């Protein structure tokens, strides 16, 4: 495990930000026990981990709307926030760090602020997080606006019931102090926040680069999402946890801890095809193909149509990790995403560390 500890330390060295000492108590330690996995609806599978994966840290697998979270970190209780959906309070280390950092920024500007209401992050094992389509990989957080005194936090915001100084402070902290992919916000609310930010002297060019409503930049940080009229839906980049997922995906599958989904497909036999060749092409056995097609003979005919099991990879699980290159106030937007080259350079060392993991007995994955 020394190799894994070294690998984890090297990975965290490249994190875009590091938590300050003031936040140390707010950022929980990695959980000692393995998370229970919540089932996801068909055709998805649940993810199971084993003892040896604990020291690796949070692993974010796949796209936000189809993926999973392994070794998620819970958002702990704190006077500065209220967790409104306790069963969905898990995220990557980077998500928890970024969220608490932004909240701390509000309290630095406005001491004695009321607690901010926090909606869903992800379930403990990731996967389906009803009623959300996303929130599956430990990267998404719903952060409700600060409201003026006496106003209900969960109701759709009205122009005159938002506490703009505090709500803008947390939004600006997400944009400038944490690595995010995006903030989802209804277009009408974008207009209100943009107008407020301009009224207090924020850089006009930077605001145009941040808000989608301006329509001049190809990749604004704040994007329109209908119905997001009482909260910021913040999607953190979480590059460390995603890179872990990318590098570990094949091993998790090979050892039975993550099972690929299959669907039945049709294969038309060609001149060079044999039963063995077809089985190899679809990563299955000849016996499986014989059974699916009720074949009485193993000799194939050109033009024969076979039913074969086609493996469906978890979307996005093996995609290169890229970071949105959002400008800070006063900077010019490049519109180009940065490749995660610093972490990718560690791939060989990570693979060597992972190769030293003990062999793990496969865990049965229940069909949904």
C-alpha cells in the first residue's frame, strides 16, 4: 500500500487548489468504511468496491448523468450551512473542498451570515439520485440563494427577495476560487445577477465571458438551465477523482467490481468469420453465442445473422480529463480547455502502484 499512498499524495499535489487551515475542520477525512451502494434503475448496474480501493480516495466514474461515485466523502454538519438532503450529501474530495471554500469566502466578507441551504450532492455510491438526472458522480451540488429576511429559501426567487451581496459572493467564489465545469442557472436569474454584479463595479468584459446570456463566448461558465430559479447548480471539475476513474476503469471491470452493461446486437457473418473470431470480437465465449442462437452446428454460413452480446462501456469513463479554462476578472478568455497533462504524466507510476494491489475476489453484481 506504500505505493498507493505515494500515488495519492502525488495526485493531490496537482490539485488546482488546496484547502486553507481555516477550512481544515470543515473538510472531512476519507471514510474508513466502504460505502453502501444504492441501486440504480435498469439498464444501469450498481458499483461495488473492495478493501484495497479505500486508500485511493474518491473515484468519479463516467458522465454526471450516467456515472457513479466510489469512496465518496460526506459533507459534514457545520453552522455555516444546512444539508437539506442528507442521503445525497456525498462528493469527491475536490467537490467538498470547493464547496466549503466558497461558503467560507462569504463569511469572510459577511461575518455572522445565516447558513446557506445545500441541496443534493450525490448518493453514497453514486448512480441514480432522484429526482435528478445528474448528481451521480460526486461532482454536482445544488446551492440555494441567500434570501432576504423572512423569505422562503426553496421557493422560486423573485427579483426583490434575493440577498444579492451574499449570493453574488458565493457565485463569484465558485467562478474564481474553485475549479468548476459550469454553473447551471435559469436565464432570467442570470440577468438579475449580471445586473447586480455590474452595479457594484465588476469587470464588464469578465461578466460577458461568464454569463451565457451575452451570447458572445463559446463556453461561458454560467449556462442556462430551465427551472433553476432558486439555486445554483454547481458542477465541479474534480480532475483528481475523474483521473482516478479513468485509470482504474479497466481494472475495476476486470476484477468484477464494476460490471459493464450488455445489449443484444446482430452480427452478419462474413467470409473470414468463424465462431471463435466472432466471439473474440465481442469479448465473449463461443458457448455464449451458441446458446443465444441455439446453434446445432458450429460451422457458420456467410450472410448468417447471429445474435451477439454487445458490451456498452460506461459513457465518459475512459475519456481524457479536460479542465475548462475560465478567465479571472481582468483576464482575456481563450475559450480553450486545458488537457490534464500534469496528471496524465503520472499514469505510468499510477499503473505500477495499481499492479501491486492484491488479487480481489469478484463481487456479485445484482441485476436491476
